[in-house]
């Protein structure tokens, strides 16, 4: 559970079209939307498990009414809910809780990857990656091809490069690889 959550002041103003739509749905819809941002299961990426019965218990509303309100809140675009997965996604939550983007070295990148991994195969996993994957460096790193050392006097095969779109090794790189191979071979003989 998080220690704090940011609720943007625009949530309450006429400057937010979604906020306006939520208010037009009534106090229960506004309360439910606020609950979705701040509930104990919520997290900064806005993708988490949500049980209507727990919402019912914590807001003091009948379960059927909670389902109706969730459906109405989702129609505004504020959130998306999958009953089959019991997963909710608030598309703009990560933007407000984390920011527009993260630097590659930010420790929250690893945290976001870990949180997102919990939802692989869920309804909103791909949508989240499409929206934040690049900005938060969440795309899975491509596995690198193993380095093959060349023996002295051997020639590199003229086959396709191992990584799609990468240029074939230059003559200079090939010479460096051969020199490195020789160095490693010499060091292994000496030890």
C-alpha cells in the first residue's frame, strides 16, 4: 500500500471534461472515481485488482450499485474495468502519479516493470504498454546474440547479422574481435 497519492486539483474543476462528466453522474460516481485513485489496492501505474464487493464494503454501497457506478465511470473514460479479470485501469493515473516519462536509470522503471508483470495476459496489459512503454522504458530488452570468438586465422561467416536491422560488422570491428580472441586465448594458456 502506498503512503500517499496525488489527486490533481483539476479533478474537481470545470477545466476537466471527465471531472465534469463524473459530477453530472452524481456524488456516488465522483466518490467512486476518487476511491479508484486512493483505495488500498491502487498503485501509481493505475493498473490493479479491484473487487466490487470490497468497494461496496468500503464505500457503504450495495454491490449491484457499485457495478452500475463502475460502468458509468468507465463510460466517461476515467477508468476501464474488466469483470472477467477483476482488473481496473485508470489510463491517466501513471501520468499524474509518476509523470510523463522516466529516465532509463530511474529506479521506478524496475518497479513499474515488476508491477506491470503481475498483469501479463490481462485485458489492459497491452494498452498500458502502448501508452507508457516507451516513456517509461518498459519494453522488454531484446536478448543479445552470444559473442563468438574467432580463432587466429579464421574468417567470419558472411551470414546474416544476428540482430535484425543492425549493420554487418565492419572490418575494423572484426579485427578488434580477432585481437580480443587472441588475447583471451593467450591468457587462458598462461593460467
